């Protein structure tokens, strides 16, 4: 399911930050590191395991949000002699710093993944590693897992190779800079190739029957005047960059499946009744869905800036629920899943490109590195695999809880004191069992909240118009309980 990134609008930062501090305490989220863990991180930063192969001459670059320091990936793209493309993708080698069974390892298994609050980031690893010694910062030599992915002229993979290497990022870009360069037509070779390869990989996704949903995201951002809240639709550059990561994750999955040991990110296909519900929704929204048109092609044909289309795309996110992790090791009696594919990608897939921020990626990386080198998977990684899916599931739940709580708090703070006001809103979801209840999306501020249409004088309730415009009256905005509610008028 698409994640909602966090961005806050003209709400008092000090008051919200105090609430966020209380929220972290209530959720028992540890923002401090025990001194022994920090000492181990300092020692690891000074004495990492370094590979023999030197690839520092490869002019890698990173593409990340401005200000980020936990840089997991760096890339270089080139034309292949004779046609096609070559993608080098370097991923931070966290295992070069984290001793199996050590204090950092134990703390990472407790934290599972980096958590993002509007005012604070709670990292998976100590900052000495995640934002310094292990991060692929420009101009710094780092140990990495270096993928070489050769593509044909249509963007299909013809070779995938992996080795440990010393790498150095030569420069840093952000998504907006890439997009501006490509749109202006003056992009240098790397942004231009990223656009070319990204588009080819999107066509490969289309051919497989995969799908990416262009659903606008709620964002929270702290400004000089307080927090602002808005919607952000992914730009093409976001998608091109994501395609390189997806390409690597699919190559990793195939490598592990061939070896009979690994960790997959899976998503079961949605049941027929889910598609039947979507067809009913499409009819209600006047979204034309011809009988012979596959669902992925329908989604690609829709402009998310059209309100009715946006409401339909929001309903489509229901098909993406149920993603999880599946560990397998056939030599140890842990079977490969009957269906190893990720339904949204229409291919097997593994999370392996964000080890600084996600625990499971370190284990997937170690399996891939060993298999690619023709070596045995390290015992520490193999022994941990069966427990990783449940650890990651718990981490995903906690991350979703944090994200939802932060958005709820900011929405309530933005609207507190405005009870009784009416706001133009779009109905983006309706409860099938109780059609007078649903979810509305305000244009300003960028709030999504529950809304109910009360019974009329005759006692017969009218349903909310899915995809329709309503005037939503604010009835509750309580920061203490992080609750916002509207009534359609």
C-alpha cells in the first residue's frame, strides 16, 4: 500500500513537537542509544570489513531527498557496447560494520526499521554508521554491494552480477533536480539515462502486468512559520528512480530463488470479489472500464488530477493490502512459497536496497552476496532468516501506527478551534455496509478524515456520493485524542 509521507501547515511547531515527544514515550519508542552500543558503533566505524575489489573510479551518484544523510544507494548508468544499457547499483554494506550477535545487531533487531516523525528521525542504526561511516556520502570511500545489471535495448535484464566492492559517490542529486534537468532538455548523461532506463523499465512493468498507483500523498513539513500539510503527487523522476531499485530487488529475488534460500517481499493476488467491488466503484464514479481492459491498463489511463479518477485510485489501494515477508531455505526444510510473486510487480521481488533503514535488507544482501560469489550463506544470516518475517511484520505495524498517529495529530492541530466551519471536500471512500459513512479529502488544508451524513427528517439516511463533492462541516478537532470528524451538510 502506498506510504503517506509526512509534510505540517501553519500549526505551532513547539506545541506539536511536545505532543510528538509524548507520543514517542507512549509508544515506547527509544530515541536514545545505550552507551555500549554507541561505543561498538564507533569501533565498527574505525574498523569495517573492507573488500578487495576497488570500484572507486566508477562515477556513482545518489538521488535522495535534500538533506538526507542515510544514503543507501548510488548508481551509474551507461550505454552497453553493441546496444542496451548497463546499470551499476551500489548498496551500503551494513554487514561490514554490524557484528553478528553484537550490541548493534541486537538493537537493530529491536528497532527493525527507521521511524520518521515530523520533528525527529529514529534511526535503525546509530548515526555514526547510518549517517556517516556506512552511508554512501559524496566523496567518501565506502564498502558496498555492487550490482551490475545489463539490459537489452528494451530494458529487459540479460545479466545480473553482484560483488563486494569499495565505491565512492562522486555527486549527489535530488528528485526535483533530476526532473528539472530532464524537463528542460539540458540534462547531462546520467539524469538523461535515468529517464531513459526508467521509462523502459516502466514499459517492462506494463508488459508483465505490474502496476504502480499514482495516488497523491499527504505530506508534513516543518517550516519557519510552523508545520504545513499538503498533497504531493509523485513526479516522473520519483518513478524512474524507483524502477532502478525495483530492478535490483527483482534480480535479488531470482538469485535467491535459484539458490533455494532467501527472503522475499510477497503480495498475494487480490481475490475476484475485490475486483468485482472495484468494478462497482468504477460504475459509481463513471470511470469507463471496458470488459476486456486489464486492471493495470485502466489505472495507467487515468489522470489522478481528475477528482473522480482520484477517488477511484484511492479505492485501488485496497488491492495492495497483504504484503509481507517470506523466508525460505530448502536445505533446512523451509519451503519456497507456493506463489513467490509480488502481485503489484507481477514478479518475485526482495527488499534489499535500504539496509541502513530496514533490518531485513541486511539478511537478503548477505544471501545474495554469498550466492553470487559461489560461497555458503553465512551461518548467522541463515540462522536468522526464519525469524525475520515476524520481526519485519512487527516493524511495519509500528511504522504504520507512528505514521497514522503523526498525521492525525497534525490534522487535529491544524483544525482545532475551527469546529462549525464548512469545507469543500471530495468523498474518496464510502463504507459499503453503511453508505452514509466514509472518508473525505479536503483541498485546504490537506486533510483526510472520517465523515458522516446524518439521517434526514424522515429518518432515512442518504449515502455519501463516492467521488462527489460535499460541503463537510467540522464537528470534532481534538489534538488530545488525535481525532478529526466531519458531517456532510
